[in-house]
C-alpha cells in the first residue's frame, strides 16, 4: 500500500506538471494482475481510468449531459419508462479468478506444427469464436469457463472461470488470450459518474466484459487488463493488436457506461434522431491495455463488416415505427392548427404512440362519419414502404475510430457475407420487401352484459334462527357511450426481390445497382470471389447466381445454375471451385461442389447428402478446410442416431469423396496441424492421428 501511495502521489505530480498520460501507464503495471484494479486519475474535466481515453467524434456529438438526457427523455417518455429501485455503485473494475491445474512440466524443444485458424471472412482480420488455437495451446470456451489445453501433453493445464458470466467469444494471438463475456445484472443499480447524474441500470441489463490474459505460462493464466461496458455485444474483430467491440444498449439506461464511468457528451453522437438504442464502440490495444470508447444513437445494429481501414454497421429499418411516423405526418394536413402543432411536436421527438393517442382523441370528438372520411383521405396519400438498411461507416486506425458518414440501400441484409469491400467500392446484396400502411376506424356502439343469474341469497341469523332472503337485480345490462378507435398497421404486398448495390467508399454514394434479381425469392447465402459476387436465392429451387462486379458502374448477371435445395454457406476453394453447405428440400444436409471456372455456365459437379444437421448452417466458424490436402471438415449431428461427429470429405478434381466420420457427439469445431486432428465439443477434445484418423486421446473439459 505504501508503494501504491507513492505511485499515486507521483501520478498527481506528473499531471500537475502536464506530463502525458502514457507515462501513467507504466506506473500502474506493477500492480499484481491477479488483483488488477484499474486506477483513476484526475484530469481537468473528469476522473477517468488511466488506460481509457475519450475523444470528440464530430459535429453530431452532444454538447452537454443535459442535452443527452433531454434526448433520452423525449425518446423514452412515451414508453412509460420509470427508473428502477437502486443502490449506488461507484465504477469498480471487475476481475475474475484463474483456477489452475498442477504446474506444467518444462517445455521441450519439440513443438507441434502450426494449428489451423478460425474460418473468417476477411484474411488477416480475426473474428471471435468459442475455440482458438495458437502454437501448442487450444483454448475452448464452455459456458462460463475457458479451458486451456496443451496439445502436446493432451490435457487441460488450466481453467479460467468467469463465474456468472458466459463467454461470447475468444481471441488467441501469441501468448495473449482475449475473452469477451456477457452477464446480466441480477438487480437494479445506479452508477454515479464523476461529472454527471446517476445512471440507472435495471435488472437484466447486459454487461459485456473484455479480459486480456497472458499465457506465457499456460498453467497459470495471468490477467493483464480488463474493461467492461453495459450493453449486448453484436460483433467484434481483431486487427493486428487492436480489438474492436460493438455493443447495443437501450436508451433507458440514459448514458453509455464503460469501466463504471458514463461517457462524456462529446463522445456521444446523435446520428439517428429517432433512435431507441445506443451503439457503443470500444477499441482496445491488447498489448498495452489502452482503450478508447464512444457511442451514437441508433436502432440496434444487425451485422458488422470490417476491412483494414473501415468499419461498417448495418441497421435495418423499423417498419412498425416508421409506419406510424408515415401515417402521422400524412394526417397533419387534416388537423386544426393547435392539434397539428401538438402532434407535430410529438412526432419530432419520436413519441409516436403518444401522437397516435392525441390523434385518436381528436377523431373521437368528431362524428364517426367525419373521422372515417379523414382516415380515408390520409390512406389515399400513403404509398408503399420499402425495406431499407442504413449503414454507418467509421474509419479505423488503431485506437482511433472516426465517423465517416452513412448511406442507405433498399432491402435487408442477410449476414456479413452479403457485404464486402473491394478497392474503393463496398458491395452489398439485399432482399427487398414492400409494405402498405393501413389505418382503420373502429366504433363500439353498445356492449350488453347479461348475467347468468339475476338473484342473490342473503342469510340472516337472529337468536339461532336462520332466515334466507332473496334479492333480485332488475338492471341487467350496461351500455357504454359510443367510442372511436384508430388502428394503424402494415401488410406485406407483392413479391420480394433481390438487389445488389455498389457504393463508392469515398463519398458513400451508390455508384450502381442491379435490381429485380429472382423475384419471389430471398437470399440464403452470398460470397465474393475475386471480381464475381455469388448469390444463392431460394423458394422452390436453388439458383446460384454469378454477378460480375469488375466494373463498379455496371454490375451484371453472368449466369446461374438451378439445383434442388439451397446453400446457406458458400466457401471459395479456389478461383474455379465453390463449395456450398445447405439443405435439400426435405431438410437433409447437402454439400455441393460448383464449377465456376466459367461464371456464364456454372455447374454443380458433385454433391454429398445425408440425413443430418450441421452448425455450419448458422455459424461459418464451424467450417474447416485444409487447402493443402483438399480435406473438408464438417461437424454434423444425426437426430435419428442421437449422435454425431465430424464428417471428413476430400475434394479431388470435380468430385467430393467421403473419407471418414470422426465420431464425437455434439462436436462443434475442428482444428488441424500437419500431423494431428482435433475435434472439439464443449465437454471434450478428441485428438486423432492425421493420416490414418486414429483416435489417440480424449481430453475431458471443465464445463461451465
């Protein structure tokens, strides 16, 4: 404690002298990682954590805490939000214990060959997964625990237990293990910021934590840094040594919070004035522990895509809320001045339900015929609404994340593979549906309640004598006054269609588009290979489209092939071959090998079909391919056999060949080296000799 006090005193002196924050970092690293408490430092404006930086994010940022709170109040008041009962919490940094197995023996000079990496979309940009391998180490997440497995020793050497949290994803880079976890607050709390009001955190609010461990000694994981934010993680990437995490937080929390401190207003941007959430972006250097954070108002993001220079967040249009706004704005021309001003003000604050209530009050005061005529006239003005996806684009440079702007396209995005950045173009494929907004007037004329029995007995006792008296009810019905009700709703109209848009990343404007693809169908999978963008749509057959995007100003369909079923994941084998994993029409697992050497004449050359399911259909990280051998590893589960394992196939020329089923029930991932294979479930790792696929070891995991 005396040593720590000296450091704190020296820190204050350095700040008084104006010495830069990075010097502070070295002062606190001597704190034992097992009991890491991120210290606070005093700046001219706020008390912040020494490893955490905030910075302004442009003209859209809020100017004061009061402005942020006014915005939140306007957006949430119509929902009837009330702050939960609470107690005071003053920003504490979380730590988690590392429980370890007996010390590992000294390492020998012999080491296994380089293990395979997680299947990702963009080469060089890692994605979170429940299994990571590096060197001799295999890290496996299971519920709240992370098992550290030595592939050389074929045993678990340590277990990191996150107690009440569940692991969202892992990264393993060199001797650094990054754990992203989520837990839900058990009871309502309030967090007291250093320069603002208390922030209410209601029970059930998501809390996302990032932990960075050193695995220099795998038997004794050493916690180096930790940070936490309130919100649900929706995506993450690791580029070089910088981790990027995106989380969504409901506006009811009032202010985004990181490491127990509300973000300052200059680090919060009002990008979407009709938002119902915050999107929080945290960038963290896993080598130093430094991190930056900012947030912006938005609807929750659905997908993220990241290149080496830009981060894209896709947000889908809220059809329900937009339909209310659309109808209300159209009704303003039929309202008297005072009513119009009131409803217009509520619309501008995004309080649509309250605005609809005010409109209904006005209509209810009119005759039913007059109210019905107004609604009919408003309806005649309403044109169909189209699905839209809004993209928020950010520049990334290490810990610096800067807002570059936004753009929108028609339709909804299926997943991250529906978008890709190539050169100075961003390509996105969508499925477009159209909606008609309807409104109806309803009138309750009379409600009659008819009781089952119109009499009631009363028992009277006097001096031991009992007398029964019958009371009869003469009024047997209730007739309320007539009332008028307004109902606004949307209905999907016409057939869906698919489209491809090419956006100029420099000015975020649409360069070109290709619409009307496969009307009546929707996109099931997408993948860019070189200058060709492949789309799989489905309704009754499985068209695989090849779209030429070599000229960003003129995308064109080169060709397509139709086959039964549909592919939900596409993987490029080489520039002439594409592998699809999907389902047949009768819901069997189907692996297809496509010859795309001539995109104008695509051919399905070989298929493997089996009565099973694979988690590849919902998670591309489960797919493993060894390009050096042509082996494809697909985790499968047979419900009929109540068992599963990893299906090993081999690509030979234009054909798929069955090699082996490595039995391992509930297997989720496959990791390979030059000499071994590892199948992984949440409860066990199995090791196989690579050439003969002989089982050599079973390693039981500590389940969370």
